């Protein structure tokens, strides 16, 4: 479960435009290993889809192109609002699970990298990507989005940061000594949320500087997740850097996560998260 009592803030953070972290395609492909567990990730706050409705026209009949839907954490919410979704998912196992969850709804699923998908030009009202656009080659991704959008359509990119660096996080503090002893690279600054946020700002700057798009609007929602031990373990199991660990070490650290949650946090862990949303309108051709 997650609570949505949260602080909303409009920010201007395009000061990291020179940083684009390397997101290797082979690391992205690791998500296929945990397709059955990916549903454990919390969905996105309703606030995201309210903003998309208010500013981008998300609603009945909206033609949405979604990049990297995974198993549908954002897809289902857009379908519930009446959108027709074309989803481009590179992972076959993830795409199968998405098809199961969205059966009978207005969705078309392509199993393909976004960079290679055969998509019609100027055909979509909204191009959306939820915690996925960082896997797209930045040299081609923005231009492809522009080609698929109709004039005055919208690009919406958003990410949930699994740990707000600006707020107290007792669980992160309790886990840190264990990571330092067993997998210290997971604590590297460039693996942390501040570097991740700078990277997102850099990607937004790529959109801002594109001749096809107008100014980027950036908004942040701060919220809290509330997790039992098993759910928290499953969430950590979906993090790319954790999936890439050797299996014995990965299982050991996931055991640590579950044990800490059960023994040190009385079975309920409250964690601070933030969701960052970047919006830009496609200019007329």
C-alpha cells in the first residue's frame, strides 16, 4: 500500500544537462529474470494521471504510446481512464505478463526495443514512459518521440525514486552497514538517488534543447510507501543493480532486507519516495 498525503512541489532542475549515466542494454535485459515478481512494485500515485488528464488531455480515446511498460504499473491506470495504449516493451516475459493483466482492454503490445519499433509517425496524442526512459539511447529517443507525436501532442516522462535523499529514511540507514560489508558498490555515489536525479534532469534537458519540443515542465511529488517484509523484499528484488548481483549474494541481501523489516521495524517499513514528472509539448511541424 502507499499513502498519497504528500507534498507537491514545482521545481526547475535542468542544471545537470552534462550528465547522462550509462544504462547498458544488457543490464536492462535483466528484468526478464524477474518478470513474475515485477508486479510487487507499487503503482504510481494517482497524482501523475491527474496531471496528465489536466495538462495533456489523458482521457477516453486518447492515443497513448507507452515506452517500457513493464508489467503495467502505469499502463493499467491509463487504460482505466479510457486511453488506447500502444505499449512497446523489449522484454518478452514482461510483455506476456502485461498482456495477461490488460486482457480485454484497448491495448496493442509490441515486443521490441523502442529504438527499433516500427511505429507510425504523427499518430499519438501522448508519449509516456514511467521509470523506463533512462534505458533509451538518448541520441535517438527524443527524436523518435517527436516523430510519433501529432502536432501539439505531449511527451510525459516520469520516474519514482525509491528513497528520497532529502528526507529521513531509517530503513536505508539500517541497511547501509550490511551493504557496506557485502556489496559496497551499491553505495557508490553514482549509484545513489542524487546521481539518478541529476541524470533525469539531464535527460529532461535533452528534450528542452530539442527543436521539436517546447519548454519542459518539471514537477515532484513526495510520498511514502508502507511495506511488509515480504513485499519490501520483492521490491528490492526488482532493482536493476540488485538483479545483476551473483545469485548467492542477491539472495543473501534480500534475506537481510526481509529480516530487518521483520525484526527491526516490527513488520512495517515506512519509506520516503518521490515521483518526478517531466512534461513537454510537441511543437507544430
